[in-house]
């Protein structure tokens, strides 16, 4: 028997069960073995039942208990409605306690009186001071085929319609049979010796045996946390396969080379950095260096810059474009919204306008900083930099010598859309900027063929934002705190979870149209309103009046979430805060405290929640405790899972069977490092098994 044989060849699997298993994706024996136990029960130390004649001095404590006992007075009891329970008295020779099973009526037939069973379950008192009772214990006949008495027992989930107890039996039988027919190496080891010894990981057969039938020495705590050496072997192996594929893709891309050339003499760099009116932070300088090296290299760049809101990514984007222009190449800066594209255009025109020609391309505007024709200018090379939204740049624009494409605030879109540029026959260097840092672990997997730079330093002079989370309608207190900041010359956002009506109305969520006027009156300064249903022109006017200071309060929906840069904004109130995700809250908060003028005082963000669920409460407390976008992102992923973070079932998001991006992050990092190096040794004769493994294109599965 081989682990890759069809499941129907396994002991105890007939055609019917075979079909059921196959329907749940379990077609081969390895698929069955890839179904790991949900948890483990420690039954190594047998206990005794508590009794009146107990002579031990230790008091009996409630908690899990494993005992060998015989059952008496076995009966099924019918309760009210459809509930039924099975009751018995368990006797271990010295003492006895009552046992009860809920909703398992079949036990009344299955169990026998007078024979020994291994019982494992919580021992509790009935009522405050009542008799002891074992409730819902697992029960196993001693000496039967599938019992070895105590030990660490795996507990499985169902596979499709196949119940857990059946799964346990099948897995146990399969491993025993494989070992009996093929010896201890019953499944081919494909992880190279070097990696295995470097990380001190068990062999594959050993790891699978250990997760399904842990040895007596195993740490149940580690097993339950899925941090045992066996679990680590499976997770690391899975990550390594994925990272090898990504590394191979990265290498292919690199080898393809690029058609354009940048100046590599540092002149462009000098020119660029001398333009900015401030000193770059250490992190900015480092990352700009990484970008410049990529540009000067022979391979096309594919780099992701992660940096928290306000860490100065857009500035880097502009400088990179300038380096391109100084090398005689065109560049494109793509933003997620028109609002942001216009904002970038305005600031870049100011920053770079004298040295180069910048054009704006949106659905409503097409302008160039030199006043000339836009489309022709791009096509004949007069325009150096095009700023706009993705769609427009990708679909409409014809470049003559595009060298660099920058995608700003990429997280709004999920996975990088570089395909459309490639389809147009363009192979520019690609720079992707993202805030809401995608957790590092996700970046390495989803964007694993990108190089990642991290901007982990804020420009100097920023004041830390104080964040306060309150529940209920503490409006006055919030109003007072915001007013104090307005009086110092600051500006404030009040963010609403909805505009009006709609599904939120029933849930009692505050809306812009209902509660907005109340806030405007209370704050008593000139205010404006922005939301997604306004005409663009109206919205833009309001935004620029807010930026200019003729209105001091902006009542808004989350349209302001991304990129909006008003340095005087020092206060934000977020209403219905329980409705927002962590990443979104963090983005919103990133709109304030961007300036450095000490006269404005310390920035404050007040999140007001209605009735938060336990989950929302956890989220809000992480939000209040940390302003570190990376920590928030990791926490967000822990709470919501990677799929949710990138938008559900994002194309390209790998599904891992064993590894967990949050829990096993260090294994992922190790796998990434090892993969790059292993790629060079992949052709070695000793790595046949690994190559075969890579060739089997069943993502994430171990066989
Ligand atoms: P991000 O795009 O990462 O959110 P920006 O590039 O928009 O950040 O920068 C945020 C603000 O900080 C802008 O007003 C920008 O001019 C300013 N800024 C960026 N880098 C520096 C720096 N090194 N020193 C001072 N101010 C900076
Ligand atoms: Mg930005």
C-alpha cells in the first residue's frame, strides 16, 4: 500500500464510504492523513472517582478526569420536548459517580453494563454542593481494537458526512497498515536533508505519525497549540513549496530583463532628493536607495513599499518618478480614487513641476502642467509623469517610453493588477505603495514574488495620537475635547458609518443626515459635508475649503479614508465605531496628526461605539492600544483571517492546510529565506523527491 493510493484501497473503506469521502475532497489516503486532529486529550494519567470513603487528603477538584470504570444502571431518560439523555453510574472498584450524556441516545444501545470502559470528561458537581458527575465523557472500550488505554488521544472533526469517530478509526488503521507494509519510511521524504537538520524537524512519516497518534512523551499543550515539532514540519514544508514556486517565478521575471535603462550615476538621485523641502527620514533614504538600485539594475523592479499612514510613501513615489524623468523615461502614478489623484497632481506639480511635465488623467479632467495637449504629450514623450486612476492609465493611455509605474495605496484593490500593463506590451519597473500594512506574513505569500521594503519610521515632529474608545452617547465630552482643538486652530472630522436610511437604520447606527446637524450645532464652527453620493465638484469644493481652513469641521463618511492630507486636522470622532474593521479604523485615524505645528496641540481620536459585540470590543481595544499599523494588521488577520483582509477569496491567495500565517509566521520567513537558496540546488540529484513534490500541482497539500 502507498500513501498516494486511492482512499478506497484503505482498510474499512467500501464504495459507499469511499464516495462520501471523495465528495469531501478526500480521494487518496494522504488526503485523509492531511486531515489533522482538531485537538488532543490527555489521558495519560488515570484518575480515580471521588467517593465518600476517599482516604486521600487531597480535596476533589472539578476538571477533566480519565478513569477506567464499569457502567451500571444504564438508561435512556426522556426530557421535555425532544431532548433526551443517557444516564449511568460509573464504578471504578472503590467509588462511583453518575454519568450523563446529552443528545447521544444511541449510547443506550451501544454501551454494555459490567465491562470496563475508559471514560474521559469533565468532573463537576451537580448544583452548588451536589454529588459529583461526569458529563458527556468520551467513552471507549478497554482492550478493543482501537484502544490503547490512556495516552494522548487525537480528537477529529468530521470529513463531510463522515463522523469524527469513524475518521479516527480510518486514520489510525491507515497509518498502521502503511507502517506494516512499507516500514518506518512509509511516505516519501521530500524535504532536503539540509533544511530538515537546520531546523531540527522530524521526517514526514514521523511527523504524520506523531500528529495522528502522539507518543506518550508528547506535550499536549504544544500539540493543541499546533506548535509541536510535527506540526512545524508540516507547516514549514507547505510554506517551503509555495515559496519555491514564488522564488522560481521571481527568477523567471528577473531573467527576462527590461528594455529601458536608467542613469545609474547618482545624478538623478541627487537631483531628486535636493527637491524635497525637508530631510528624508532614515527609512525613506534606505528605501529610496533600494528603489534606485532596482531601477539601475538590469532586471525589472517589482517592489512593494509598506509604510504606515503618513510615513512618507507618496514622497518616495514622487522621487522615484523624478529619477525616471532624469533618465529620460516616462512614469505613471496610479491612485485608487480621483480625489487622491487630484491631490497628488496638485502636490507633485508644486514639487516637480519646474523640472518636468506632469499630467493629470481622470474621467473628468485631462490637464498637463505645461498647458499642452495631454494625450499627444504622453504619446510623443513630452509628458514625463502621468497621474491618474488605475483604469484610466491602464486602459486609455499610450506611452512612448514608459519606464516606471507606481501604484499608490494599493491595499484598496487587493492583488496587484500588473497584468493589464503587461498586456499592452509594457514592461515598466513596478513600485507598489501600501499603507494598512498588509501583515508581513501575507505580503510574503500573496505578494511573494515582490521585494518588500518597509518604511518603519515617521517623519520627525509628529505627535502621538491619543485614542479614546467609549460606548454609549458620550457626546458632550467628545464635543468639549474637539472644541478645544478647534480653538487652537485645528480641524476636525466627524465620521459616520452611513449616509442615511438603508440597512443600518434598523440597527440604530448614527447617520450623517440624522445626527450630522446635531454635531454641527454642538461644535458651532463652519462645517462641510462629504460623502460618496455628492457630485464630485461639490465634494472637491468642500474638501478644498476644509484644507484651506474656511470650514473647520468635516462631517463625512469613509470617503475620507484614504490619502487625504490636511496637516491641520487634529481631531476625529468616529461614530458607530463597532461597525468598522481594524484596518479601516486605523486608516481613518491616519487622517489626523499629520502636521508638526506644536501650536495645534496633541491629536485626539474618539471612537464612539453603540453596542459592541465581544469581537468588536476586542477590535476597539487593539485600536485604542496601538498606533502601529503593522501590529494592527497582524491582529486584524488573527481576528478575521487572511481571506477577509484581502477581500474574500481574493484570486491568488493561497490556502494553507497546515500552516497558519499568523501563528507560523516565523516558519514562513524561514521558508522564504530557504527557498531562494534552495532554488540553486534544486537540480541536485538528491532533490529528486522535492522536484517531484513541486511538480504535483495540488496547492498546499502535502502529498
Ligand atoms: P503616506 O503616503 O505614507 O501616507 P505622505 O508621503 O503623504 O505619507 O507624507 C505625509 C506627510 O508627511 C506629507 O505632508 C509629507 O509632505 C510629509 N513628509 C513626508 N516625508 C517627510 C520628511 N522626511 N520630513 C518631514 N515631512 C515629511
Ligand atoms: Mg500616500
